[in-house]
C-alpha cells in the first residue's frame, strides 16, 4: 500500500536528511569566537563537494576541553552547528581522528524544519554513519511527528528506523493518540527516493483499521506506483461499492490509475484513467467498465477521451469523445458522469491552422460534431443538430484605425439516431459569411464605435417527402455604440471611495428579411441580460437575424474602495426601445419565428450587488415588464461569511409561470469541544445545500452532511440526492476519514461540497495545491497524493 511521503518519511526520519552532504571537520581553532547560533527551521539543503568541505563547525558550551587534532569535549548547554544542522546536548565529544561525534544527555537536534530529541546520538560526521537512540521527533511544517526505538544511519543517503510510530495528534499524555501508524522497521533510501516499511499497522481510536506486511512510498511529493487508500461509496441504486485504486507511474509524463471495484447489487467493475503529456500532445483516456451488471444482465461501460496536439507550422488538432453503453447509465451512475450534459454526449474532432494572410490573422479549421442521446421514458430530449463536416476560415485585423473581421463556413447538418427528420427539422447544408467593419473612437472618459456588419447564408435542404430546396439571404446591420465613463471621489461608511457613472447608448438598424421559410439549425433567442440587450441581434447562431430599428439605453454605477480597489457596490439599469415593430420575433419557448413584437418598450433589467455591509454579499437581478407592471424574472441572493468556515447563502429564483426555486447553502460550526488527551480538540461543522421547488412543492437536489475536526483527523459524512427524473432520484452516502499529515480514507465528498456550497473552505488546505497546474500528471488534485 502506498502511503504518502510526508506521512512517514518526512516526519519519522527527517533526521535521515543529514545524509544530504559530507563535509570534513575543520580544526576547532578556526571557529569564530562570537558567532551567534540561530535555530534553522527553514527547508534548506547543505552544499555538496568542495563547497561542503568549507563549512565550519561552530561549538559553544559552558566548558570546552580540546586536544589538538585528537578530541574535543564540550559540557554544559552544548551547542553544535554545521550548516543547517544544529545539535544541543548536555555533553558532546568529537574525535577528530575517527571523525566521530557523540552527544548525550538531553540531546536535541534540529534540521530542515525537523526537531528531534533523545538520550544519545553517535555519528561519523564525514561518512554520516551512526545511530540515534530512542529519538522523538517533530516535523514542524506538518505539525506531526513520532518516535522510534533507534535510527541507524547506514551510509550517505540511507537510514533505518526500528519500532517507529508516526502521528499528527498530541503525544504528551499517557493515552494512545487518536491515530497512529506503527511499523516494525522503516528503511529510507534518499538517493533512490524510496522508503520501505515492514509490519505496518494503522490504528484509529485504539482499533487497528489497516494492516500491511510491507509497503513502499516516495520520500517527497513525487508520484510513485502503488496501491492507494480504498474508497467506499453507498447509493440506493448500486448499494455498497468498494474500490481499491492502483496508481501506475509509467513515466515522468505518463501515468495510469486502475481501480477494481465491487458493487453489492451489480457485481465487479474496473475504472481506469490513462494520462499522457508529450512535447506536442497531451490528453487522457478514461474507461469505466462493469463486467456484467446483475440488475440488467449485460456488460456496461462509459468512455471519455480528451486529446490536444500540435504538428508542423502551428497546426493543432483535438478530440473530445464521450460514449456510454446504454441510455440508463446517467441515471444509475450520475456521480460518475464525465460530461456537463450527461444525457447528451459529444464526439468532437477538430483540426485548425492559424496563419497570417497579408496583414490579417487567419484561422482555417475543419471539425466534426456528433451526439449520443440518452433518452428517458418520462422526459424526451430534443438533440441539437450534428455537424459533419464543419469547414471554415476566419480572419481579422486592423488598418488605419479601422477594425475588420470575416468568417466563412460550410456545415452539413443531420440529426443523431433516434431523432427522426421532419419538415420542421430537416437535414441540410449551409454556407454562410459573416463580416464586419468598425471605426472605434476612444478617448479618456468616452467612446464611440460605428459598426457595419453583414450576415449572408445559403441553404440547400432536403425535407422528407419533398424535393431539394435552395434558398439564401443577405442581411446588413448598422450599429452605433456610445458611452461615457465619469468618476468622482466620495466617502461612505467611513471609507474613501471612487464612484463611477457609466451611461451607454446603442443604436441598431437592421432591415427586415423574410426568414420563416428557411431552415433553423442553430438559432435561439438570447437570454435577457445586460450582454444580450447591448448586442446587435436578439438571436444566437446564424440562421435568424432580428429586424431592428431600436435604441438601447442604460447605465452602470459602481463604488470602488480607494485603497484596495475592491468593488463595494454595483448598480445597473438597461432598457430597449423599438422605433418600429419587430417582425422576426421569438415564440414563448424561445425559438424564432414567433408573432411580430409590438411592445415598443422592452422589459427593464435592474441588477445590483454590494459588499458594503461587513461580512455580507448581496446581489439581485430583476426583469420588470412595463405592460403587466410586475416582475417577469427575479433572482435575489445573499451570503453571510463572518469568518473562516462560516458561510450561509440563500438564493431565490422566479421565472413567472415557469419555475420558482429557493436555494440554501451553508458551512457552519455547530459545536466546539474541549478535546481529550491524545486528541487535538473536536469541532462539529454542518454543511449542505438544498434546492427546493416552490412551484412543485418538492426538494429537487440536496447535499447535507457534517464534518468533525479533531485537529489531527477529520471525519466527514455527506448524503447527496440528485434528481434523475420527475419522480426519480439517486441518493448516495459519502464517508471519509482524513488523517492529517497522512492520507484520506474512504469516499471523497470534497468535490461535492466545493461544487455545491458557495464559499465552502477545506478545513485543511490540500498540500501542493499551488505547486502543480491542474490536470497535469502529478497534480495533487488528480494524482494519488492525498
């Protein structure tokens, strides 16, 4: 079983780090007479070779007796220092002829953040061979340590401990620590970066929970092949699931995790993930395989492949493929979904080539997109169109203050299997051209951007039962965007602030072109927000362009802290006015080709957020209809975070006649304990998030749990419910024991908590979280380091 490096090696035998350098002792006469001795707790390394031999030995004591070139004996508050090594003892002798140092009495040694003490130390300084009797140690960076009956320094770079134990709990009482890892012997090879423990037993609250005859581990945070701590999951569909992962460090740029698992209701399975990182390519391949599901009587699997690479002259290629064996996979294993849309799985392949064309930056690309659709009996999902192929060319640049861009693209649209073609959703081909030309005028405090754009498309479609259809249209658009940025100094709540006022106007003129008889492959009404209201077109995609002669007016004002630059308050208001009736409009479901839009004055959108009140964050968005004189959509949220591990948030969401939902999330201490001997305290935290549908009077999704922080260990229990249908839900129970400074055992609820609870903080920060880039081999968040 692989135990992380800083678990046993760093704490148990930090003293073994002495083997990092070999130096020759100078004569005591060469030591400075008044050099102050300062303890070193930083992580440093001794120089090697000739540089190491130049390091002096500094010795101070109440009495020092020396025979030149023979022996030096120091007694009474002895301090011995060489490089980053600091030894203090009641008595210390140094035999120069044998290069042997002996320390006795109350021996305390400090090096590289490790402090250890014992009755006797004997060491050949040059060869670093010797022993330390009955040492107790403390690894200060981890707040952990332990003891051993004996540490033997075998040679430079190797050491062995006998009857060793390690824990991050208090060790100053008569009782056994809450958790302790014991081993009959531990051998460390610092040159090979490997440790081997024999006869290891992990005890928790007085009971053995894990016993291993032998295991190896790395001596730092580097990756190493080996078994990882087991994981246990419980849910209402698969029952109890036990997984024991094995990590395979194939090469510095390649690794693989294989996790055999057994599910009480379904049988045996295997999860695998291969990651690779080459100079010109990188990616990962994951396979979740169930040999034979006893509930369905068949083998099942899920596959995910993500890949990016580059070739000659900047050519880039990529793949993103997700596939499952059956349509029920997303219900049976919702937590294992590797897609943001578990019922709509993509297969994307692409090649693109950036290059320069005259004075323009250009990009040529070829792509293919196909879908696998997981239909459910109680809810039908309409798939988007597949694109195969998708061929395009883009270019853009600037000349003489003018900015220009152009895009041309060919697509062939089809529907995936199970989505029958009809006259409403025909297959077909489209070639389109998008181009725009603008002349931005920007000065401090204001801007003016006139823009001319063109959307041209040609279609060749084939609806079932009809002949081939050809059609096309060209639609120009002129827009004028103008705004100001005004600022003044003010003071509020005793704080010096900068207040801004940013009014903005957007004029858009687009002539009407009949489009209802043309196919619609990728257009839909944009969501109603600040960005969409300040856009030229009310529809996304290519196939629909709203005719418009309209003016959008609004403003934003902000309060910014004059010292820190943090935003304390933001308010915004925007509304659109139609100068003529809009004939290309959206239907109630958001699809285009609805009734003409006669409402001259659009809904008003008011947004705001503030952190002016200490510990509070408030935000709100209101879409108000002047015709009905009531809100159409409302979002109001508040979060109270008075300190670490204390946060409560609530959000109310209303979409008139569609949905009404209340969300509540929290992380809060509910009990503080005094702790007992052998324990580091005991604090209980409640964590959770609940989504409740006020319209349906039911709870949709929920995460509820508790965390117990004993200082040296953390226990977590989390229950999660995910809706998989109108009357179906998957519930699972996550249990985890985190032994601080050692490892985490059980299922991992941390991602669930971080994804669902706004402001959630880990009770202990993950080691190496800033040391590696996410997703790269060796990243602690994805590699076997705990």
